[in-house]
C-alpha cells in the first residue's frame, strides 16, 4: 500500500497519470495538504491541451487536476479551471462537466468575473457558456446577497432572441432550478417561443415546457444538487469500487457482443421519434449513451421528405 505522505511532489503528481480512476482519497487529501505549492503543477496539467487528448491511464490526469484544484479553491485556480471548461468540452471529457458549477460555487465571489467574461464570449459554444452560467448561479448559494443581480442577468440572456436557442433554454432552466418565481410569466411565454422555434426547425423535441414549469413553481422545491454536489466523493472507496464493477460489466457485455453471430444483411428499422420532452440531463434517445444536452439537443432534426 502506498504511503502518499512519504512521496515527494513529483512522485505524487506522477500518480495522477498512472492510477486512472482508482486514485484513493488519501492521495487527494495529500494534495490538499500541500495545496499552495501544488497549484502551479496542477494548473499546468489542466492548461496543457494535449493532456485532454490522451488515452488511459494518462486520460485521467486532467480530471484529477480539475477536482483537486477545485477543492483547493483559491483565486489562482480560477484561470486554469476556466480553461478546463473549454478543453473538457472540446474533447468531450464529461467526467468533469457537472462538477464545475459546484466547484465555482465553492470558490465563490472571486470566480464571478471570469465566469461572466466566459458567458459573454460568443466565440464559445453554447454549452461552454452554459457551464459558466451555472457556475455563476452556484455562487449565489454561498453569496445570496448577489442572487438578484445574477438571476436578473440570467433572465436577460434567456429572453434575448439574439442568443442561441439552446443557450437560452439552459439559462431558463437555471431560473427554474432555483425557482425564480418572479420570472414565471416570462418563462411561460418562453415555453411557447421555444415550441414554435422547434416546430419551424422540424425538430420535434422540446426542452422546456409549461408542465415542468407549473409543477416546479407549485412545489416550490429547488433542484440544486448539481450546484452543490460533492465532487471529491469521486475518491471514496465505494465509488471507486462501483466504477470498477461498471467497467468489468461493460467489458463483459462488449465481449459478448463481439462473440455474437450477425446476419450478413442487417435489417434496417425505421426511426421512431417521440414528440415528448427530453430532459437536458436524461440519456439521449438516439442511444449514444450521452446526455441529451451533449448529444442531439439542437442538432437531431428530421430529414425533410424528398
């Protein structure tokens, strides 16, 4: 068993590249104990684009670096974490996507300006800007005195017809997550706007509807687990064990599929599209295994009849 306390900084950092998703909590805690002197090497890992493109085991290094930098949570960690949003989106490293809001919520006010600039950067795609917007919303949990300003800005983006519709939907969903009842009427109007937009684009899935809105406001219960999640639970023994079981199960299923005998000619079945709402965090109906917001949302349109 490794005694992480006895490892020098270089050897401890090397473990990020070799332990895959089995790095234990003891290692993460040792990084936190050495926090100040670990900020730069962890930042270097995160900001180096090539680290986001590697295969196993090096694949996991930038993920660990994001989680640990987020837990250190000082101002110096903000620029590399914002860069990590861009790299993780570009290379679809979804292990960190849903940790970002809680990470920036923990950092709090020092992260506000950097996130605001990312939200305003229209050269970024809608999902990068959404993560930044979620981070800003998460800051209000620790700093409720700025909630009015933050949610007013989010509302303005949701109602701005010059913005990308998918980004507007995500902004509206943040208002719904935090049960911003003062914006109920404009959100109801937005439901109709999005429905019309999707129909005109021959896109049969709607992301935001009156049913969800009325239910959320009638119950008055915030949906903020995303914004306050404990991302360091990734290093808990039970989570490590569950992941290894998952990988073993998937390997077995893959082997079984490879052993099946397939007919030479595959029967092509027609695609049946549902007109019901698909939540942004639900599995995409195309069967990719990805969440809807990172797969077919905004692009899975029907092909016009020829």
